[in-house]
């Protein structure tokens, strides 16, 4: 028996070196993919706003610009730009109206002031955020390894490093990747504390909680969710009514929450912390409360004024509270939402489930199904209650919370933090390789390779990834739009195509982005609008409608927008594409006249 144990230990030690090399190689490849993609893509719709908001916070020490997102990620991104570059900034227009949602217009102004240098600043800021994705990858590897063994750790790490959705958002400066990484860090730290309730693990959990809250307001739910999960854990242990057995842990939980709140306030420099609840002027109906029209347009706009809660100090920064309020207002207002070719004013409760189904590689879904089978038949006894509590209940609550906000349905990235939990839980299938389930191991290995290959086949256009069942990225627009396929990221690819095809002039361009394409050297005019356009920019004269002969380029979001300004382009076959989000057309006179006859327009 002793000899067997020694042989097993020697095998583990012998495998440790090669395993470390594999892990290091995966992390380096992942960082390289992110760095290359960051340099190849034009700024997405939101990124210039995030960069400007980070610069504003670093230069002015305030946080109201883009307050719907906490400042941590954008300050990390903008730090090297502020320190090592000399960007031209101007804040006076925003400071005259600091409560307005002006981040997009401030970003556009930033691009106009800095010209092509603005793109270089965005690339530098993107590179500064790559360590956030690497951090998430390391936690996936470590957590899965602790639960299911080293092979599972490598599998979870591989799924993270080559996930098209992680690659897509890990190379951007938006808050989604930071929220995903710090979210899994916080969950892991909390899981470790549940297993080992000591002062050190409690301190790490509290710090991780505060950092997660500083990445996205979604994580404010953790301050209420963690006590509930702890109660469920205590109840499962059968010690709920044994005060002496959990009193110390209850104190530690309180310390975790206090440390989390303190870290959150520290991230804002304690600016606006502990303001009285009645001093806020809200915009969302939920926080304004019921009242007459006169009340809604008054300076009060706060349902707590006149109640005992008016004088309560709010233990978080004012901009954090107002950011949550602004996000609630956006969901209450609603907006046009698109799913499977249908536009409607509000969203769908199942939107994010559908988006995950078509945006996650099919190989990954095969692994999920195998993990379900393995968990039910073989490994259920290996998973403690706390493991399931965090890995299954935790992301399920997050997914349900986001899905319940049906004011609009636009972006899969809102549920991006669910993915690392999926990777870690799914990695238990790697145990099949050590439990002599050879066929299952072969299928799992093939599925993992399929998932990786499917993602790399689309790279560097990972933002436009759709799996094979959805028709791939070329067919993705039939399912989803917005940041799921077209976020303005492919303008530089259009510039490269135009440089190779000088005959494609003059160009009519309809671009979905946050800055003028002339900044990257693309000369263009706007296309003529469609006769069935429902927006207010319809021309007065019939002969000014499109289509017309010549060269066109259009973002998918512009072609399929609900206003139908350029919907006639969908009637033509593109001659090329820039990435997967911009279509390029050459319309002949005969083809234009054929469509004009169908519209009842005069021929050219």
C-alpha cells in the first residue's frame, strides 16, 4: 500500500512540470489573441465613451460621466493613456450638464479632436485590460482543479482561453470583461470562505466583493445574495439553530460585507458617500414613486422624501446610486429589440437563453450535456452542497435577474459573467479520463477540439461569432443584431479593402459606430434612404430615394434597423464583406432600376 502511494505521488510530481508548461502556453496564447485582436479592430460604439470617462475621472477626480458603470475598468484602461500619452480632452460641455447621458457625444468629440491618434489610444487602453481576462482564466483553472483535478483545470482554462465571447470582450475596454473576471474571483473567494471560514479568507472575500461591485452595478446583488447563500449553506449543514456553531461565521460574513462596502467607497475616493437618501434626485419611476405629473416634474423626484427613510445615510457613493437609477430608467423606457428577424418595442424574457444557444460553440454545449450525464451517473457524490450552491445557483440567479429586465433586449454581454461558472462546472467531465470511461473521454476531447476550432475559424472576428447551428457569423444577423454581431468593430477592415480596391469610389457608406469614418481615411457620402423609411429624414422629392448605381458599404445594424432607412440594400447580393459586420455592394444600373420599379420609383 505504501509503495502504491509513493508511485502515485511520484507520477503527480512528474506531471506537474509539463502541466505548468501547458497552462503557461494557454495563457500566453490567450493574451496574444487578445492583443492582436485589440490592434486590428476599430473602436466599438461604447469604447470611446468608456475611455473618456476614465480620463475624466483621472484628470478631474469625478465619476458622473458614464455613471451607469462603476469606474474601475475604465480607469485601468485609461491609466496608460493619461500617463504616457497626451490626449486632447475638453470637459466643459459635459460639466455644464453633468446629469445628462453625454458619454457618447463626449466620445465622438474626443475622436474629432484627436483624429487617428484616438484609435491608437483605444488600442493602448485595450492592452491595459488584457490582464483582467488572464485573471479570470487563472481562477477558472484553479477552481476547477481544486474541485475536479488538474485535468479539469486545464479543460476549464482551455474553454475560457478560446471562448469566442471571452475573446470578443476581453480585447475591449468596456466593463463586461472586468465584471466577468472579478465576478468569478469574488465567487471563488466566497466559496473558499464557506469551506474555510477564517479571517484571511474572509478578508479576501470582502476585498473581492468590493472589486466586483466596482466593475458593474449588476454585482450589487451580491450584498444581498451572499447572506442568503450562507443561510442555505448553514441550513444544509443542519446547524441553522445551533447559535454557537455559526455565530463566528456570521460575524465574519458581516465583516465581508463591510469590507466590500468599504472597498466600493474607496474606489470612488469616498466621493458622495453616506449622503442622505432624501437628497437624491432620481430619474427612474421606481425610485421617483407614484405621484401627479406636477410632482414628477418638480425638484423632489424621490419617493423617500417625507418618509422616515429620508434621513437614512446611503453607505455607497452617490454616483453609484445614481448609476443604478439611470440603468433602471433605461429599462423602464424600453427600446426597440430584435430577435430572429422580429422587431418589437420591448424585449423577451428568453432572449439571453436564446443568445447563449446560438453564440456559444456547439462543442461547448456537447461538453455541457456530457457533464450533466456525468454528474447524474458518476460524480454526484464528488460535489459538495456548497460547490453546487455557488456554481449552479449563483449564475442561475444572475441569469434570471438579467432576463427579468425586459425593457429592451440587446446584448449577450450582459450575461457574460455566467460563462466561467459554466466552464468550471462542465470541466468535471475531465474526471472521465481518470475513471476509465474511455468513450466519454474521447467524445469530450473531440468536443473540446471542436469548440476551440470553431472559435479560431472566426478569429479575429470573435464579436460576430455564431455557432454552426445558427449558420455561423454569416447567418448571425438572422438571429441577433447590436453588439452580438455589429458594434462598429470592422471599420479598419473596410479601410483595408478600399485600399486594395481603389475603383470602389465614390462610396456610399452607412456605418454603425461612435465616430466619423473619415478619421481613418474613408471618404464617403450617406446612401439615399429607402422609400419605405419610417424615420423623419425622408426626402421631399421622389427622385432622391435609393437605390442608385454605384458602390455601397453598410453595417448590418444599419441595413436591418427598424426605421428601414437602408433596407433596400438587403435586396442585393454583397460582392464582399469587411469582417462579418459590414457588407460591400456594387449595384449596377439595371439592378438599381429593377428594384426602383418594384418600389414604384422612376428609373435612372
